C-alpha cells in the first residue's frame, strides 16, 4: 500500500461502501427528494400558469367592461342627442302652433276691433249729428248780438257736450 | 477578519510549538518531516498524537484472507510493540507481519493472501458514510413529512446542491432524455467526494479521498457505468469512427480504445493528486516549524497553514464538482444520440 499503488483492501471496502451508500441514498433520499422537488416545481409552475390565466382573464374582463362602458356611453350620448332633438322639435312645433293660434286670435281681435270701431264711428256719427242739431237748435234759439256772446255760447255748449 | 486570522495563527503556532518538544525528542533530522507521508498514506492503526512516550492511537482490525488459512481476524496492536507502537518483522503473528512502512507481508514470501483490513482510511470512510447517510436521510425526512413546503434545516442546505447537480451537471451533459437515470449516481458521487474531502481536512482525519485506491474505485464505477450504457453510436465511434478513411482507422481505433481508459485514469489521478498535494503542503508548512525550531517560522508557517486550509476548502468543493462533472460528461458521451452521421 504505497502512495500510488492502490491497496486491494481499500478498493474492496470503498467499492462496498460506495455501493451501499448509492443504494441507500437512491432508495431513501434521492428518489423521494427528486420526486418532491419535481412535484414542487410542477406545482409552482402550475400556480404560475393559472395565475397567468387568471391575469389574462382579468384583463379580458376589464377590456370587456371598458367596452361595455364605452358602448353605454355612446348609447347615452345618442339618447341624449335624440332627446334633445325631440325636445327641440316639440318646442318648435309648440311655437309654431302658438304662433298660428296667436295669429288667428290676433286676426279675430283685429276683426272684432274693426267691427267695434265701425260701430263706434257709426255711433259717433249719429251722436255728432244729434249734437250738431242740438247746437244749431240752441244757437238759433239765442240772440246773436255779438260775436263774443256767440263765442261764449259755443264754448259753453262745447263744454256741456260730454263725449260719451 | 485579518486580526482574527492573525490571532488564530498565533494561537495555533503556540499550540504546535508546545508539541514540538515531543517531536524533537524523537531525534534526528529525518523524523522531523517523517510524519508527512505516513499521514497521507494508509495505515493499520489510527495514530492521533504522541505525548512524550505515550502514543494515543486507535487500533484497527486487520482482516486477512488466504486460500490456505482462510479468513483471519486480528487487531493492529497484535503486530506492534506495545511500548513504542512500532510495527516490524519482530512483532509478527500467525505468519504475518507489518513492515515499518505500514505494509503487510507474509513471513513466507511464496504464500498468497488478500488483505481486507479495516485500515485508517476504511475507518474514515465509515465515518464519512455515516455523516452522508445522516445528512441525506434527515433531509429526505423533510420531503416526506412536509411535501410541497419550502426546505428547512438540513434540507435547505442540501437542496441547492442537489438542484445544482441535477440542473447544472446532469442535465446539460447527459441530455433531458436520460439525465434522471444517472442523477442518483452523480449525486452520490458528489456528496461522497465532497464530504470525504471536507472531513479529510479535520486535524487527525485520514486522507481518505486523497487515496489512490478510493479514486481508483470511483473512477472504475464511472468507467463501468459509461461503458455499459454506451449506445450503438458510442461504440461505432470507437471501433469504426464514421467519416474516417480505412487506413486512418488503424491509428484512430487504438487511440479511441486507449481513450476509453484514459478518461477514468484522468479522473483517478486528478482527485488523488489534488487532495494529497493539499495535505502534503499543509503538513510541510507544519514540518517547517519543527525543522527551524523558531517562533517566527512557526508564526509564518501557521499563517500559511490557515491560508492553505481555506484554499483546501475550495479545492475540496472544486474537485468534487470536477469529478462529478467529468463523470457526467463521459456518461453523456456514451448515451448521446447523434443524428448528424
């Protein structure tokens, strides 16, 4: 058993020892440990994968939500637009109708006023005629000595006349 | 850090010098460095220290098988002087004796016998095996009792190494189809060498992984596993290298066949040399203290010893990694599926 000549005994024992270690460790350590590591790695990978899927789903959901919100907004806008359009239309219509009614009423009023005016004029004409007759009657009844007396008389008479 | 380092060095040098009287008592120049080789080599007894004339040793079993006398069991102290603990031809028993250079001989040189003694290195190996089994089986317990949870305790210590061997050594060199088949072997190899290297660095520990018999055995395992798993392509590459003209094959084939053996040979020598050299360097620095008998040299030597010890920690890991890596590469070459020829 020199430094560089392998001794038979040590070769025998080390081979035996190594094989025993190899056998025991393979059966009771490496296999369970490697299997556990594999399993853990797989579960981590699965977890990561499912997290990825969940994240994607979340993103999809979010996108969908946004889409829905966007659509809703557009719809709301269009509804608002339509409503304001309708309202405007209605106001327009109402205005037009009111105008028409107003015009008709105005026409009617004008016509009524006209008739009233005609009637009043007729009446005035009659009254003026009556008054003129009364004035003339009084004038004739009086003595027209002077122009001043005549003037005074006319003024008195006019004062007495109560228009309407 | 540096201050601690120097303090530790001074403490150690005082410690070593305390023992130097005992070493000097031994006498002549040769004895001052004589402890180096016996330390890195195998031995029939485990010698811890000599204080004055008292030897602190652990006698180990000597087991011999011979065709004529059968299996025989002794204890190493049967072969030595009880006072001086020296082996020698004078202290033989049952026809065997251990020389002073720690080799076992039969008194009748023509007899054949096989020596299966539990030597210092074998005893060391048993301790290493116990440590490895304890570490790994307690780590495995975690995975059985609490599957799917984060590693704790010993499991958290060995798991990164296991994952490293599997993902960085086995997978890239062997390929994803077959790497799991060889991962247990590579893991065992790595931890066997690594723990062996580290424990060999303890004071009084045996140079177990720096013994050529052990590195030979491990290299042979890699050789066997490589070649029994070699596929058609692998053997075709050896015996009829594709794309090489026939006359050249006469040269290539012998080279390839030699190559089959040089690979494990390189594995064997590399580990043996790296670990043994490290031990010799450390012991040489310690021997300097005894040679010069000076406190200054003692201080410097001890600083160097501490420094080399740190390097050895690194070497222990690197050599375990390299041995495992090359084993994986050789296996990978044997099982690789070529589709380019």
